[in-house]
């Protein structure tokens, strides 16, 4: 690596608006109206029969909920059945992804037995509204547009209580459960009706712990299994499950002290005090870090366990000083100061931690404070659910959607459990955060640590973990400085790989004379994540760089460029890719990473993200046949043979892909980018969409062409090398 060739900034100077011809043809339809209407009518009869049997107490304002499953060919937002919903006063209150075996396949996409991903929409309305739909079908009284929407239906069914019960241990002992409730704007009576009904079933509710997130409301309740089953009969209930335990004090192996006690704390103040960092964990309990760390507790005379304090100290030490490596003589100067919030202590029942109490503490801080960087090495200890977004994820997503805060989240240490139970744990499914798993070694011969939970996440948010970093193993423990023990301790877990990645992100912001925003730091780390051939569901985009020099410097035959900008709704943006005007002597490796953040619809996991990008690569800016290349198609993003909805990759907040081109294939290539929006899966007016901040990282490497970097500098003089601040000494 040539340490004179710096990463280049101001790539946005190579962008501009362009007109692009669109050529979408007519859509092949699986059914005619005449084929589908009788099927939907028969199923509607079953829905009406089930609704007629419901007691009034479970139907707030006389409304109940049904499920409409769309045919997999009709998942784009333009096919949402808005005309039918409007005519019959029905309301979409949520959705989820489902696997279906369609009665008919469009265009020979598979055999009839094949399963496809599709969308299930939760639809609320009065019984008379569903009956009116049935009568209109039966009397052939729908107009042309409404009939087209009936064609998109694969099935309609009643939302039964069995669908709502996730995991409830069958014993009749009273226990804590968590509830998710559809609370749409269209029906203000839902929450109070549910509380009254649940109390009548024998459940106990603490209304101070209720969390409302747009169209979903979450709360803990206390009930036995029989009472929980009764509660599940409430028509607007989305999900109910036993309250999972908190994962914070689940070490991979017992923490031990090494013989190396020669390291001393530095005396210098932090490199950059202007970067705001928060850690939510188990506390610190001593003053050794007080020059750089302020600890906050939530109750007077807060007491806690040594195990929780050790966890909090170790996570904080990792952000301050990183992992200790063999032969290290001194601790580095911390990049910035840290606010450490002791969100769990003895005021929360240590045997049965109430996740709502911990979450409400985190929420109270984020409501009042704006942080650039956050780490969470704690959360519910259970795997993510494709059907529903957990209360932790739903609550925290709002604080990250602006792109002004980067949150690293440990994915969990249950990777050794059986299939399904080893999946990533909330809130590491946050689409706007960086989910971090663990690698077993700092060396080039690394693998995913066996304990590190695996993906995938939901779609959108499919590539989870986003990546992995060194988290330690029995053969190569994670070593860090312990202030309490005054020396180096050995441990392991995703609790430490996550803050290690946060430290790298902070290091980029603190070290460079450039506006490295949290979103830019995220994009740079993902772009430089190294994959050794491991499954994407295990390591995400790969192992994050441990040495910042790998991010900041370029080889002579390589160039790396940062683009930072804002996209206007439905504007076609052309981003030119820096390309040499000298002969290229070998193949060309092109890699690009797009990152953005977005508001979300927590009640619609299948249509979770409100913003999406369509990115088209052109091998030449000339608009001619064969000019485009499918760099950012679904296969490259998901790296799986699983059949996914055809446009799903467009709604991912991170797009990364790379390809090797023959030397004569490209001529001033570019990306054409268009930004779309949706609301609860439905189309939105362009004028209602805000501008979307994005970051694009592009790297180009030409084999046997050592003049590449200098040629790009000369040809594109608006691109400027990003300098390192003079007082910084780069280290991992």
C-alpha cells in the first residue's frame, strides 16, 4: 500500500441530472378476473363466518381483521389494492412476508409446487364492509380498476388467534409476556378496548410501560397460558409471546486476567471531543476512565453485580483502546469521549430482567440527546421473527433514520444453537444500524466464531449481520484493558466485536480532515469488508477492516472515491465513475457501495423501508443496446438461489457489488440512480417525499497499470485527497 496515495473525496462533483428512457412492458397476469373472483368469494364466506362468531369485546368499534395474500407477481407498490380498500372502507393495518404456492405461475417462473415469497396484508373493517365486498363480487358490480385489483389476490382468510401466538410456554404459571397491537389512526378505540378486554381475561398491565410506534403499540403483560390464549382472541392483536430474557451477561467463556500488566492508561485528552458517543450497558463502577468517560445511572444509590460492571467496563474499554495485540507496549489515545449509561442495575429484577424497563431507559436518553455513534451489546435473547418487528427494533429505528447516528449492534452469542435459534437477535435487525458478528482471529486465516449468530435478516434488511469483526475464541481470546483489574483480560463474544467496529468508525471521523459523517463511516467500513468465501448469511459483507490504513490509502494501480449527496424524489442522477484516459494493461476490478438511511413502517415488515434506490450501471454513458450491466441486481445483493420478490433489493439500505471487467469493456462508465418512496407499501406522491441523503464509495483497480491513481488525479481535478490530521498516528 502506497501511503502517499490517499482516499479521494468530493465524488459528488462528478454527478448531475440526466433523462433516462423507461421501457416497462405490460404485466403478465396469473389469473383472469373470471377465474379469481369465485375463489375469493368462497374464501370471503369463511372470513364472514369467523367474524360473525366474534364477541363484541374483541372488536373495537365493531371492527375485525382479515388477511389478504397477494400473488407473488404483484408485489410492487403500484399493485397495492387502494381502490378496493377505499370503496369498501377497509384499512391496511400491517403486513408480513409469507411463503405461498400459487395456484398458477406467471411466465413459467417455476413448477406449481414451488414456493415463492409474497406479501400478506392485514386488513381491518366492519363486518358489513367485508360483506359489501362479497356482495359486489357476487353481483358483478366492480369497475374495471377494482377488478384488476381482485386479480392480484392469491387468498383471503380470517386472522385467527393461533396465528398471533408466537412462543408461550404451556404451563399455567403466571409469567411476563410481550404484546404487539395494531393501533391504526383509522380506529382510535383499539388501545383502550384492548386494555379493558385483557384485564377482563385476568391479565395485568402496567400502562406506564406502553410504547406506541406509529401503527403498532407494544406492552408487557402478566398472565398465564390460558389467559394469554384468551387475550389472543382480540381482533387487532398482532403477536403475543413470552417475554425473552436480556442478553448482556452471557460470556462465551469465563473472563481471565493475563500476566501482561505493564500497560498504563494514557494521560492525554481525547483526540476529538466534538464527536458524541453513547454506550448503553451494565455500568463501569470506578473512576479509572473518568478523563474520557462520563457514567450515568438511572436510580439513586444504583447498585449492580460485578458481572454486569465487568461487561460494561470491557465494552467501554474496547471503544477507548481497541483489542490488545501481542507485543503492544502502550494504550492508544482515545479518539473521543464517551457517555456510558448504566441501563441495567438492581432496580430491575436481576433474575427476570424486564426488557421494557431497559428499552425505556435507552429511549429516554435518545429522546433528549443527539449522538453521532452508539453501541448496543445487549438486547432480547431470542431470534428475529420474519413476521413481526420486535419492540426494541421498532423503537430504536426512528433514532437512526436520519443518518446522523451510527449504531453498532452485537448480533448475539447463540450461534451454536440449532437451526432457527442461532439466528441474529433484536435489535441487530435494525435496517439503519450496523449489525456486527464475531470472527475467531485477527489473522488472515479467519472464520466466523462458532458462537456468533447468523442471518439472514428480514427483507428489507436481508444482509445481516452487516459484517463481522474480531470477537475472540478459546484459541485466540479477545484481549482488552481492564481498569478494575489494572491489566489485560481475556474474553470473547459479539459484545466486543461490535464496539470494536464502532471504534473504527469513530477513528475515521476523528482522523481525517473531511466531513466523515456516521453514514460515510458506515459505507467505508462495509465497502472494505473482506469476504473469504464464507456464506453471506454467516459473515454479511465480510470481516470489517481492523487497520484503518486499509481504508485510507490506495495502491498506485487503484483509486477509491467518496460521493456524498442528496437525491431528489424521482430524479435520475448520473454519477460518473472515475476512469483513466490512458491504456489499461489488465483486467479492471470495480466495486461500489451505496448506503442511505430511511424512515420505516414498523407494522409492515414486508414493506418496511419507506425509501429505495434503483441503480443502473452503464459501461458507457451512451444510451445504446448493451450499454447497461446488472451490477446491482437481486442475485448480487442477496447471493442466494432463494426466490425473492423481484424488486426487493431496491428497498435495501445498503447495496454493495463488485465485478471484474476485461480491459476494453468499459469506457467512462457511470451509475444512473433513481430514488423512490412508499408509505405502508402504497405509492406516495413525489412532492411528499423528502430529499434522501446518500453515500457512494467507488473503488477501481486496474491490473498492471501503476499510473492509474495519478492519471485519475490529473483527469478529475475536483477529486481531492483526504488528508490525515497531523496529530493522528494511525493504528488499529
